[in-house]
C-alpha cells in the first residue's frame, strides 16, 4: 500500500488520538497501558489521606478517573478480565476515599460510594452517544452511524430501531450493534427525553437493567425486541 508514492510500513499497533489500536482490535495493549497508569494515580491518591472525603472524591472523579475512562465507548468492548481489573482498582479507590471497612465485600463498595462500575460507565457512555445519534447531535463526520437507526414503527411513537445485519460474530461487540441493543431496551419515557441532561437523569434509573445479551427475544408492552 502506497501513500504519496511511499510504502506504508505494517505495525502490530498504533496510537490514534490517545487510543492504542492493535491489529486484532483486542484492545489488550491499550487497556494494559491505561491500567498501569490508573494504578499509579490511585496509589498517588493514597498519599492524600489528610484531605477530607469530599476533596478526595473530587480529585478522583475529576482528575484521575477521566484518564482511565477516556474513549471507553471505543475500547469498552474489551474482554471482561480487562474491565474487572480496572474495576478492582476503582473499588480500592472507593474504599480509600470513603473509608469503607475491609469487612465490606467488594460487591457492595461501589454502591456505598454511589459510583458506577466500569461496565456501567461503558453502558452509560454508549447510551449517551446513542441518544446524540438519534437526536442528530453528533458531528457530521459520524453521519455514517445514522444508517443504523431505521425506525421500525411497530406502534405509534415507538422509537425502536432495527439491529444491523452482520457476517461475523465479532460485529456483535461493535458500537453499531450494541447501540441498537441498548436503545431498544430503554423505555420510551427515557428515549423521548427533550434534552441530554434529562435523558441522563432517566437513564440512571434504567442503566443497571441494560445488557448486551444476544440470541434472545423477549416481550415488551411496545413490541418484541431482538438482541
């Protein structure tokens, strides 16, 4: 392959806008890198134990966590083990910030702190991007995504969309496929929100019920959903 008459060198991975993309789209290199940096920053947080809880929470949520969740809508479909590793560091930070006893199980720590897990943050990010897509609020260079959203019009005011067809199972982990799955699981009350702020507020009440199941069909009051 030539670009301006010069051959393009093949590499196994490359960084684009802060995201390391590998040749198999496994995200192993990217997640390993952010996990290492995330771990270092969480340890730095431990050195600030003299600060009050509110200050520690602000430092973590505004200065540390965003670097670990950057572009999570792109790489969030990585393996469960990667997300679990990141989430374990997230839980350790919550224990430290809110002085949660070690006797409390890890499964309860984030709930006590009022924080979302990395899996929920991934679903939330995808949901918000999908809302912007549906409301035509995304930049023009992402217009190609709109082909995913074809109204089924099963019932009046039904905002369900068709799932895109695919030839490879790996496509089920793509944004195009998962965004449609998420949208179809949200209530009309949520998807009809007039603003992104109101959508986020309603989404918080439904986000834990959203899943990326496949090969299943269930019945809702407003029609059948395939996902």
